[in-house]
């Protein structure tokens, strides 16, 4: 796959310091690079990765180019040596032909002239054996001369220089190939290590994302459990409970549930906003969250609901009121008891109606007494529940006491509801 040439980079300065590459005022006009950087959340990391990956690609391309260059040079040298050897052999053959023709030529050969001079047709003496001996001697001498010439390791051998050049070139090319292979093996090993590290980091990021998704799913399940409990409490009192966590209010989406008091039988007499959190907040963060929820949902009272006392802000306890319009409460869906949430709901509802009545027929003193009694009884319930959690004996008796006190709390809540109903009837 051909690589597209990148546009030249208008750089002010590029320098290497302490084994690190520094680029001042880098500006890239490449359309693809600009688009990819804009799509990434971290453009700086994208630029660093692009430079690192490009450098590795260029390094691999350079290594391949060097290997191709060495192969081409080796083939070129082999062709040159083969051509030179052929030319030299042809020259030697031509020289031998000239020598043979000079000695045995039919017209001007030395042997022919000698034979013609000493052994012509006019001679009556048979000289076959002498001619054979002479020819044998000359042929042996010529063969010996040729053998010594081509076997000598000096300048007398026309092929000695080419043999030494070929051997040296082959040794040099073999050494360079060996060095290149070792360097390439080292680079491949480094790349394998880097790929293993990247794969490990990717697996860790995937595990973290899975944990975060699991935590988000758990939070949504807790909100659904709180919504179900609040809806049951609101339905028994003629109130309307609306889940508004995904609905944007005035200024944001703070506040998960809004309870409109007596909205089932007429106009709402007040609003209570509930914020469900499956994580621990600081005291200031929790109060700020409730203030924001009241402002966003235009509510009169705000309640923070958490699954356990370990999720309450530090140095606070359940049913702790702040500024007369905010309250912390615990509700654990797995516990199976909604008593604490019932008390928080009843206290918040009483506070809103007391503030709205302002002398409109509600016996504020009696209502305040019942509220304080309900809070005190709930504190006893919490203490006994803590004792049940930590104690190993006396569980049955303590549970009976707990149920009796829970019934007492519900009786106080019923009294609160009765006082509020009597006040509403008097107003009507």
C-alpha cells in the first residue's frame, strides 16, 4: 500500500535534548491529521502517538530499503564478476587460439615451417615418431603453462584478482546482512514488548470501564428502589411522587424525585425533593446538592437518601436536619424496612405544611412535640438496630422491642397526620 506524502511542516525549531525530541510551534495543515486530532479527546496525546507511530513506520521502511539495497548491490556485483570472468575467459581463449595458430598454423606456423623445411615430401626418411614426440612435448608444456597460470595466487593468474574481490565482497555483504538481521531482531523484540504492554494497558482500561459501568448500573438500581418506596409512601397519603432525575429543571437536573403534597386531590400544598445517592459525599457537598435540588425543582424541603450510615457525610447521623429545610436519611432496599424513610417523609411533610400554614389552624406546638417524639423514637430504633447488628445474643427479645418501638413511631406519625388533617378540615 503506497503511503501518501505528508505536507511539509512549517517548524520554527526542532532539536533533541536528553534523548527527547522537542518541536517548537508545530503547525500541521494536513486535513486527515486535523480531523483525527479534532475527534480525539486528548489532541496532545494524539500528536505524540502519531509521531511515535510514524517514526516506527519510517524506521521499518528504512530497514527494508537497506535490505533491498544490499540485495541489489550483491546481485550487481555478481553480474559484474560473471561478466568479467566471461570476458577474461574469452580473452584467454583467443590468446590460446593465437598461440596455437602461431605454432601450428598451416601457412606461418613454426611447426609447419619446420616440418616443411626438414620433413617435406621430397624426404625419403620417415619421421612420424619424431613428430609425435615433438607434438606431445609441446602439448604437455602448454598444458603445464596454462595450469600454473590459472592456479597461481599472484598477478600471473588473470582470475586471481577477481577471485579475491569476489571473496571479499561476499564476506562484507554477509557481515552487513548479519548485522542488519541482528538489529532487526532487536527492534522486533522491542516492538513485541511494547505491544504486550499496550495490550496489558488496554485490558486494565477495559476492566476499569467494566467496574465503572457496574457502579453506574448499581446506582440506577438504588434510585429505582428509592422511587418504588417513595411512590408507596406518597400513594398512602394522597401525595403525588414524580421521578425527575432525567428531566432538566431550572438550571440543571439536580433532584431525583419530587413529592407534591396532597396533589392527588387538588392543588399541591408544597413540594419535597428527594436526592438518592449511592456514594459518600462530604457534608458541604451534600448540603450544596440539596440546595441545588430545591432551587432546580422549586421545592420547599430537600431530603438526601443514602443506602447506609457509612455513606452519610462525616460526623452526621440519620434524620439530621439542617437549616429547617434539609434532612439526611438512610434507606437500604435489602434490609426490607422503610421505617427510616417513612419518618423522613413524615417529618419533611410536616415541616412543609407547618411553614405553609403559619397560624392557619394547625396546632404547631402539638405538631412539634409529635415530631420531636418521632425523632426520639427513631433514634431509639436506630440504637436498638445497631445493638442487634453487633450483638450475638438476645436477638429475639431485642427484635420484639424494636417492632414495638417501630409501631410507636408509626403511631406518632399517625398522630401527626391526624393533626394535619384536622387543621385542613378547619381551614375548609
